[in-house]
C-alpha cells in the first residue's frame, strides 16, 4: 500500500509503498525483501536518508505453516489496540485466500514484539543461523554509515570493516544501485557508484570481484568481435590461470566452447611445452581442475534438468494449473521455461491435443503471474508482445491509456535492442511495430 512519510532528517514529505500483509505464498519476493533488510525500508528522495518503517505486520508462509503478527513494541499499543490490529490483519490476510486454502493454524497467530525474532523464525525455515543474521544486520549498518559519510571518512570506514564486505554486501549494493536508476535520484546513484568504486579499490573481496569483472569484460568484448571459440576461451583461461575464481567465471560465460575441442587444444599446448623442456606441472594441474569443473557442471546441469522435468510433470498432473504455478514460483527459471517450450513443441508435433492444452494452460498461468508481479508497464509490454495482431495491440493500448508515456516507449526500445543483440529477429520485428504504435500515440 502507498503511504506518506516525513523524513526524520530533512522533514521532506514523500510517498512510498509498504507492506502490512506479507504472504510469501502469494508474493514470494517479499520474503527475500524481508531477509535482505529492504522490506518496509524507505529512502528519502530529497536527502537519501534511509528509514525503517515500524508498523504492525502479518507474515504468512503456507509451506511451513508460519502465521505470525509483528507488533512493534515502539508503538506502545495497549492490549486492546493490539488485539484490534491483529484481528484486522488476520482478516485481511484470510480474505486474500480462497476458502479451501484457509487453515486452522491461521486462527491462532503467533504474536511477536521483536522484528529480530520474526526474522530469526523466518530464517530458521531456510537453515540460516542467528550468527548469519547478525552479520547481515552489521552489513546493513555499514552501508547506511557509508551513505552518510563525507569525504575521506568513507575510506576509513571501509578499511576498518573489510571483513564485512563480501559477495552478499556487493549484491545488496547492486540492488540499491538498480533502484536508484531513476533520474530523480541521480545524486543518490552517483554516491552509490562512488562507494562501489572505493570498495573495489580498498577491500579484499572488491579487488577480486573487480579482477573478475575486468577479465569477463575483456573476454566478452573479444568474443563479440571475433566470435566465441575454444581457442579464444583457452587464451583467456590461461591468461588468468592463477585466479581460480576468474577461471570459473570465464568457463561459465563461455561454456558453449568448454568442450572436447577445448581440452584437445589445452593438451596440445601441454605437449608442446613438455617437448620444449618447459615445466608443465602447473598446466597439468589446471587441466585436471578444469576436467573436474566440467564434470561438476554437467552433473549439476543433469540434476537441474531432471528437477525442471519433474516440476513440469507435477504441474501437468495438477487439476488447478494456476494454483500449481503459484506453488512452484521459485522453480520457474530459464531452464524450466526452456523445458516447457520443448514439451510444447513435442506435443504439437505429436498431435497430442490433451497434453498440448495442459502445457498451454501452464504457460498462460505463468505469463499471468509474471504480469501480476511485474510493474504495470512491463506487464503491458508482455501482453503486447504476445498479441498476434495489430488490432489486439491497439485494443490493449486503448485500455491502458494511462501507461502510454515516454517511459513506456523507452522500455520497448530497450527490449528491442536486447532482442537485436541476441539475434531474436522475430521478437525484434514485433517490438518495432509495438514501438511505432506507442510513438504514434505520444505524438497525437
């Protein structure tokens, strides 16, 4: 829900979305936001101050039968006021669910007065320890301190907290940077970029990540210019062989060339060096490590493919395909969608009408769920892309006049460029037509 807030630092009044009902069965992304420390955290667009909003909140995780109400002790509500708030939140949460999904445990919610306890109970379902939680809290405190630091003080703070800066910290920072890409937050975005640059320069993990990024950038630039090949991948692997993390990142990025021919070229180089009397122990060890990495990647790939197929079979067998999609949202990745597309093609080719209809129903339910969770502009673009005729697209645009803004055209242009870069000519041509329709309406 949208609420108004007054910044405690500069007294600026602004609107921001907050959540009082956190049902991770309906909105699984809210669980990650809670655990990442972003849920009900607002940032002033004027002075960039970050504030956590303390408010009653109901948390529901149907998979683990967790039904808890967080009542902040800071609000100093009387027992009667607490019971009124709890009753209201429980009713709102249950009203969101179909009658058949309501369970007995929902009538006796656990009441918590500490958000720390709430998060610990949620984390317990993920196998996360209190020590891990304490570290994450310290990382959020560090980030807030860096955002408010001036001049050289940021460098001092970073040097004193090197142990807190890890991959998770950089992931949190990237999320903040993505959310600050709005033109209205240009100052905040610049501050985050500067913090990232200092972290790359001054921290152990930052230096490693920067080396990895630079290596990947060089590899991808060359692959785009010359084309990906086993020879090119081997060249960059050998150039970075002293850093195992960089080698793994290169192999993942160029895995299409990580095949028998790649190992043949590597073995030829080892043989040439051996004949020339050069010590090859290091390169032999590298080859063994790469063979082990390839085997591990193949094993993980087979397991992931088997999981995707099993998930799809379960969804096909389910009577309610929409419910099956919602129950498996965390498994709907790119691999699953690839498996779904392959099964659709097979069913169509085999003339298996019943299976084809089930698969199409699953696909449509996934699209609908994605549009429900996505910002309205992205949902509209997805609908426009799926429309088969210009008449359907015109009808969609007629129904969504409020969304026809320059930002919508910019979005379609970005996706159009991405489709061009990926060589998806069909999608690119469709987006060209969609962009034309949007542009014509903006001009009128």
